[in-house]
């Protein structure tokens, strides 16, 4: 009878220890080397030499046990913070095509939770918020534990660790001095954590300095002291509808598989509106934001100042800057804002100068929501018309109307109905279940772009049909995108931030006022149409239509 082979004592513990050590190495190096943009992910990105790891080995060899543990824990937690910021950067590059701003972008957290709740329900929103909090805590704890483990092992193998660190240090210096790079453009001598801290620190200081510079910009206003009788004389008696179409960007009308359908709709709309006596001019504006942050674009257009972060927005709405709405109000128009996505009071409305604000709570909508969109755009336009323009003897109205059916995630969508069938919105009850659902819309990039294109066509169809049904000699419609959609549609980081803008009127004298702008005739801007920064619009508009 052969003896039974017994497992070597402690072997299982050693295997577990080696696995934990390998995981610690992966976590620490991953935190140091993971790129902050998805477009930069490659095998080569993870084959670089991080100077922070080499320096960490040196510290572990020099420090006595207790200080070593403390420094390793702090160093590891710092790596956890670096990794969290990188993950935030990845998300912001996907959504907004820019890195996460450590000072201002915390303001996006409540809207993000609200967006998840609107799209997937309250339970999903709570689960997502809890999941993110747990992930943050887990990363901080695990990176600290990983760094402490590696520091202890390094100190226990001084000769091997010291020699390896010395060789790698020399290699890193040579690579840094010679600026050696992989083919992908990634430097072999990596210092990503140090660079991130340096860049974000400089950005924080620059942003704090920007507050003073922006206050000075706000104080410089060519129209601040213009008397009311001199404002907007070329639009007297007109109802001016300033309408933002959510995520209506250049990608919808040019150089994409979305553009042919949208362009055909715009061209057909141009012809049908001309048959009804309307004409239009179109161009492009470069938005101050992309992928989201619509309020930044709205405030940029209205104030004539470049509002591209929350600090600038907060400074603006706390000032007395003349907005387009205030200019119209001063000149005798009734000013109205229609914000169908708002579920709470909007104190900024007073800053803009709106005397009446409609939102999701006070327009009598009894239909279903469509993911983020609280109501279809057609209902928004119908209720605005009934509440304001259908009243006999009403004063001229200037309104900012926000159309949200083309807001992410672009499914499901409503359908157009007869304007006399809109009612209280009950007609839309079966539509969410009948339209394209979220899993289908996001099952492939092509389906996502198709869903986005369909949503833009719905919003534009609403505006064209509205003009055909309710437009008259005194209607002036200005409609534009607030920003480009996110990279799921544009397809790449660094895409153009241009959005189409169109002015439609039946009175030819209105468009005569902007003949010098060089905009394209019709609803569709030519690819070579003029492009202005969005903050230039207010002054050019006031100049064209004032004395």
C-alpha cells in the first residue's frame, strides 16, 4: 500500500499570498497607467514605466517599518483618488468631450441622478448612487491595502528590489531625456499621476482666477444703457419664439449617416413653408458646451458671454447682465420661458427676465413620459400657443422654449398627431410601449445614431408643422441646437461643437435685417455657412433688429 501524498504545509497560504500580491501589483500599476480617455486605451499604454512606482520602491527601502506603513497607506489612498479622477475623466470625455473639473463639475451629480431616475426609475437611480459611493470607498481602501502589501514585500527583499529599482530608474531617465515614445504616441517614461495632479492643480488655480476675469467681462456691455425705445425696433409687434432643440448639432445635418434623413426633412420643410409664405436663413454657432450642460449654452446665447462652466454660470445669474429676454421685456414684450423638463422652481428665470415660467408641473400634461422627456415637443408647442398666443388681444410675446424629445437616451419617442388631438396628452399613453425601446436603441452604435436621428426629425417636424398650423405674419421663429450630442453619436472625442441655427419669418422685412450675415437660404445650413461663437449672437441680433 503506497503512502498518501500529503499537501505541503502552508502551500495553499503561499498561493493565496502570491495571488494577492499579483492583484496588488495590477491595481497599483493600473491606477498609475490607465489612460483618462477611452481613445487612448491600448496594450502599449500599460507597458510604460511609471516614475511613481519606482519612487515608491525607493521610499519603501529607506523608511523604517512604522513610517513605511503610514506612507504606503497615504500613497495608496492617493493612487485611489488618482484612479477615481481618471474614471471621472473617462466618463466626462464620453459625455462632454472634456475632462472632469475638480472645482465645478460636482454640480453635475444631482442632474445625473435625476437623469437616471427619469430614464430607468427611482430604484435604479438609488442603486446607481449607492454603487458609485461603494466603488469610491472600495478603490480608496483597496489601493491603500495594495500599496502597504507591496511596501512590506519590497522591504523584505531589499537587495532584489533595490537593484531592480535602480535599473528601472536609469531606464526611465534615459527614456525621459530622449523622449522615447511608442508608436501610439505614449511616452515610455510615464508620470501620469504626477502630471494629473500638476494639470488639475493648475486648472484649479486658473479657474479661480477666471472668476475675476469673468466679472470684468460681464461689466463690459455695449447695450447696458440702451434706452428701451431703441431696442428691437425691427421686431415690434412680432411674437419671437427662441427655441432650443436639445442636442441638435452639426452631426445631424452634415457628414454622418444621420444627415441624409434630417437634410431631406429640412429641405422638404423649406419648400412647404415657402409655399405657405415663410422664408428662412440658417447658419452655425459654436456652442460653449458639448454632450450636455444645456444651461451653459442657453446662458451663453442669452447673455452674450462665454459660459462654459458652472462657476461662470453662477456668477452670471448673480449679476445684472442684460439678456435677450430682458431686452425684449424692457422694449415692451411679454417674456415667457417654457422649460418642460423642470420639475422644481427655476429661480434663474428671474435673472433672465421671464415674467412667466411654464414647466412640467403647470401645463396640464396627463400623458406618459418618454425616458428623460417629461412630455412630447408637440404638446409643449401646443400648450405654449394655447396659453399665450391664442388669447385675443395679447401683447407681443418673446419666449424661450426648450424642446426635450431629442434629449439622451433618444428612446422611446412619440409620434406626431393632429394638433386638435393633442388635448391633455392622454393621446400619447400607448406610444412609449410602441416605439423603439432603450435596449434596441443602444444595442449597437448604428442603432444609437438612428435613434438620435429619429428624435431630431421628430423635434424639427414639430416646429415645421407648428409654423404651418399656427404661424402668421407676426411669427418669428429662431430655433437652434444647444450642443452636439455625446460621442456615442459623434463617434469621436474632439468633434466639432457647432450647432445649426435658423430664423424663420413670413414678413420679408425681418430677414432683410440679417441679409448681411451671409446665412444660407432655407432651413438647412450649407456646410460652408458662417460659424460664429455662440456668445456673439446676442449682440449681432440686437444690432440687426435695433435702431
